């Protein structure tokens, strides 16, 4: 398998802080890859370097045969990359259908885009709210609308930053099923820290810690690794305790 | 198809009817002075429309729409005096402000200037032009045969003539009709732009710049184009204004820049017709307040702005259409 997305020595500094430190990651065609790590591990910064929202301090990002290091987001998106941000980034003033149509229309002509829009609305399961303004929807629905706009232009690679943030358990399960289904056609990179979710979708997992790649392996190997437990899963008991206090 | 008829062609047809009615009715009933005044209102309405498009749909709060307005007026006056014929001066009065908007917009949008600074910079550019034009009183500030005239402006701004025939000057009623046609065309063009894919992307960029960018749209380009279209329309407005009054530095003044924004807010941001109505109503009101000589018209305008923002935060037109819709439902 050839690498579809490859970073080498990717580094991002903010003043004295090295948020991403010489990261080498390879994503293959058709792969489903999860990036996990505790808060502040550099996942989101890495995500923003991949998607052109940050210009990396050094290192390179290759997308197939293109060196896209420092490219603008729109140019990266035009190469066939769908990008979903952590906080749903949607068009509040437009209807769900118009939002998806605008996304589809970037790649397809008017008639084809309309067909594609209907298909995507069905695939994501939001036809019933197609006529509603996005601004009036619940947080979970907004996440799905954003996902629909991301998928609409049929990208080869989809990069999702915390797709289940703020979702109900049911919505999370639906999203997991959706991601597995999307993976039949698209390569997917998911940045997450919901472990339940990771377990349900992941094949290969890359763990970030303090800006570096700690380990990269099959999901069960990673989740049983003692070092990973220390830096990441070690927080589980604390969270459980907090949950008990809150309850 | 049905939706396009309802949201685009229907309103354009209605606007055409309204324009026809106004062209039929007003020149026959108004006296000369009132008709020239009406032409001024129409030119201002074009100016309001230009900002309605740039701000209301493009999300670009341009505090310097008066800059393009003034440039349009001055370009027209200078070109008309030099050519002796206004046929070539009219397209120039549109192209020069559009070109200036393109240049200014290039630095603003490709430099990724944030919204607040965009307002500050556009306002400053207008004031720089105001200061500059004010200081052109001496004879060295002459373009061809046209002296810029500093504070006094160009009192001998020639009125439009029949295209290609410089001896056949248009009468005030003909200029009025032309201005109404100009307003209608600007409205129709704006409507068609908004109905196109380009226009939808412009609105999407206003809604969420990041999302539009992540979907693969170069937001800088879309903003630049809509900003340039707005500059062209404001230039046309300046050309008509120059025809009824004459060009002077006040076209670039702070009070104009501020007024345009008030028209749009009072009329209804995010609509095209609202700012046009707001502009004409407020012009009539401030004119009337001026004739009373009891109170400063600017004070009246300020009071109206405050009241409108407090009582009709969405503006006149959206409030009225909202009431009608609520009435339908009950």
C-alpha cells in the first residue's frame, strides 16, 4: 500500500512551547486511523497543521504526490480532503440542504450536485431536517450536518477532529456506524479521546504524548500497553471518581 | 424552478413595475427642483444598495463606501470635462471606483485583515481621500483641463448628454428616469448574483468563513469580487449624484460614510430593498427636518438610528415582513 498522507519531521512551535515535535505519520489509501492522546498532547495542533489552519514551523506534509506543507486550507480541501473541526463549523443562517448543496457544488455541476445532496442527506440520516436552518438545530444534529457537508464533495480522505464531542450516547453510536460505513469509500483520520468510541471503530491507533508519537499499533495492542495506560488511561479512575461525586 | 421564480424573478419583475410606475408618475407631477431632489435620492438609494450587498450579504462592514461614491463622481466630472462628451465618462465612473475597490480589497482580503480593522481601514481611506481632495485648491491640481477645485469641488460638472452627441444634453426628467433605471439594474444584478452559485458561496462565507474555506472555497476571492461589485455600484451612484448637484469633497465625508450605514441598519441588514427604502425615507425626513430650521438634521438622524436599533433591531423591512407573516398564520 502506498502512503496517501505522510508527515515527516512535522514540528509546530508556539514561542517556547513545542506543541508538535518531529512527528512522522503515514496514512495509507483506504485506511481508518485514530489519533488519540491526553489533553495537550498536540492532537489538535497536528490536525491544524494537516489541514492548513496552521503553517508548521518545520517538517513536511505530503498528500499523495503533492507537498502541501504551508498550503492554504481551501487548496488542501481541493485535493480531495474533507475536514471536520472540533466545534461544529456550519452555516447557521442556511438550511441543512443549502449547506450540503454548497459543499457538493464545489466539485459537481448544478444537477449532479443536487442529486448528490439528496443522497448524502439520506446517507447521514438527516433528510427529515433538510429544510431547517442549521442555527436552530441541536449540537448533535449540527455535528451530523457538518459531517454531511464534509462528505458531500466525495473526498478521498476525511479528517475528523473529535466527531463525537458533545453527542449523546445514541448519536455517538450512530456516528461510529457512520464512520465505519464511510470508511468503505474514504480513507479516514479521526482525532478523538472518547475511548469507548475508539474501541468501537479503530483498527490502527496512533497515540500522541507531549507532542510526539508515543506508539502506533493495532487497537488492542495499544489499549493494553502499560505506558499508554499510564499517560492516558491512567486518568480513567479519576474521571470515574468525578462522575460519582457529580452524581 | 418554482423557488427561483419566487425568490429572484418575482422580485425583479416587481421592481421593474415599481421603476416603471415611478418613471411614469414622478416626472409628470413633480416640479423641477423636487425632481432633481428625487434624482439625488435615487442616486443615494443606489449607494445604499451597494452597501446592502457588500455588508448584508458579503458580511464586509465597509465604512468607506463613500470613497467609491466620491471617486465615481470625481471620475465622471473630470472625464466629462476633458472629453467634452459624457459617453466615455459614465463607464469610467464605474470602472475607476471598481478598480480602486479591487486594489484596496486585494490588500484587505489577501492580507487577511480581520473585520474590525477592515472597518477602520476603509474609513481611514475615505478620510484620506477627503483630506486630499480638500487640499487640491491650487492650479497645479488640474487633471487635463479639469481643475479639482479643492474645497469648492467642480461646480461646472457637466450633465449627461445623449450618447455620442455632446450637444444633446439630457433634461432633468430624463436623468431622473436614467437614475431609476440604474437603480433597477443594480437591484436586478444583485438579485441575480445572489441566486447564482457564486452568490450562495458569498453568503456562505459570511455565515462561516472557516467552513467555506475547509470546503475548498478561496474565501478571499469571493470577498474581493463582491467588494468590487459594490465599489462599481457606488461609483454609478456617485455619477448620478454628480449630475444633480456637482462634485465636492463632501462626497468623501464622514457624514456620508456614516449615513450609508444608518440607511442599511434602519432599512434592514440582510435585505436589498430595505436599505433602499430606509435611504429614501431618511433622506426625506432629514430634508424636511432641515427646512424646519429648528433642529439639526444630523441630530434627528442620530435619534432615529438609536430608536431603530432599540425598537426594530432587525430593521424596517424584516420587521414588517415578519408582522405580515405572523398575521397570515393567525
